[in-house]
C-alpha cells in the first residue's frame, strides 16, 4: 500500500514491495500472480476497511450522507490510504491502467449509493420529495467530486483543509439548493 501510494502503479517496484513484505519477488507473485492483481487486492483491502465501518446495514437517507462526513473525518487519520486512492484513481484514467475497471466500477457503485440515499431522503421526508432524478444524480456526482478533490487538497496542505467540515458544508449547501429550486 505504501509503495503504490508513494510511487503510483507504474513506478512501484515489485522488488521493493517484496522487500517490505519480507518476501522475494517470486514469493509475492506466488500469492498474487501479477503486479496488477496485487494492486487490485490492495484496493479491495482499502474498501473492506470502509465497508466494516458501515456495519451490517447501510444507513438510509441523510444518515448515509452523514456517514460520508464520518468517512472524511476518518480519512484525515489515514494519510497512506488517502494517498493511495488519490494517486491510483488519477492514474487509472490512463490507457490500459490495471485499476481502470476497478475505479470505474467503484465510482458507479458509490454514485448508486449516494443516489439511493438521496432518493431515500426524499421518501423519508428528510428532503423535499419532488426532487427530479437529474437533480439527484447531479447532486450525487458533486458530493463525490468534492470529497475526492478535498482529499487531494488535504494531502498537499493538511493544516489548511478540514475534509469533514468541508464535506458537511457542501452536502448541506447542495441539499439547501435542491430545496430552494423547488420552492
């Protein structure tokens, strides 16, 4: 995780990773068969730690959006994981990157969760229920974009960025904007 976060996929050396793990390169490849499979396993491990925070059920409605604020707060204590995600998600837009499908699927899944939570918030009466699907989709995309952008800013200047407070502020502002458009 540290090597991929510090150097990105292409510059991360399998020899360095093996050395850090106390294995030979052949030993690493025995467990993961390729550097690309190792990368995918590292990314899945990152997701598993976030999923554990949810417990047995995903929070519904605004509770899920509050969970996102909590995730931003926890991320401020996990610089290595945040760096790994920021570096590899940006790097994955390049041609033939081994994590491109992973990130495409991850964004689609996260977008679906946020859209579902916003729809639930409407159904539960937490947000006006006459919100259009396009407003919900655009709001979900904006929330995700802000969270990712805040991570990059925080990595570059942690003393200047409070990811949780900014995420909470943006979610509140977007929800207020949805309400104002319908009035």
